[in-house]
């Protein structure tokens, strides 16, 4: 497989994962698996949340695809790498930057980050039923931030 196609597959898988994260967050985490997700909405400083199990669940397809695609570096490998890249970006943005579960990246800021963080924090308001994305927020947040 050539490098351009592999890169396009990684990018495609990465952005598909934003859709999957939104879908899973809205219909699974705030649906029948709320029992695992609800402790994430109660910020009490715990190091482990039941919600962290979702990271393991999302990692399984990446691990399987990388494992089975590794021998020939076929499309499965590159899809797994795209999922892995999304998982790293999600962890750094959501857990490290937004919720400061690791005390790094505190002083990093730009319009994209401020808008996306605002949307995510509004999602954490009690009884909020909106803003289910993670790395891409509704356009209104970016428009507000870029108008400043």
C-alpha cells in the first residue's frame, strides 16, 4: 500500500472515530450504559472513573485491526492506527486538557480549544442534553470565539 493511501485511511479513520464517539456518547453512554458514564459527570477528583472503561472498549478494535494488519501493513493496520491516533487526541484533549486529570497542558490555549472546551463544559451542566462531540463542537461555539 502506498503512503498517500495509508495516510488517507488514517485520516479517514480518525474523523470517523469522532462520529463514532459522538454516536456512542449520545446513544450508549447517555443511554443504556449511563451506569458507567454518570460518574464522569460528577467531578470529585477520583483517579479512576467507571467511565474510563470506555477507553478500553474503544481500544479493542484498534488493537485487533493493528494486530491483523501488521503482517502486510494492509488497510486494517492503517485503520487501527487512525483509531489509535484518535484515542491519543481524545485522551490529551478530554482527560488532560479539559478535565486536567494530569496537570499538564494548562497554559495551552487558542480559539479552537476555547470553543471546544466551552461546548464540552456546557455538556456537563446538570440535565444538559446537547454537545455530545469531543474534538468537534457545534459551529456556534467557534463562531462566538472567532468573533471576539
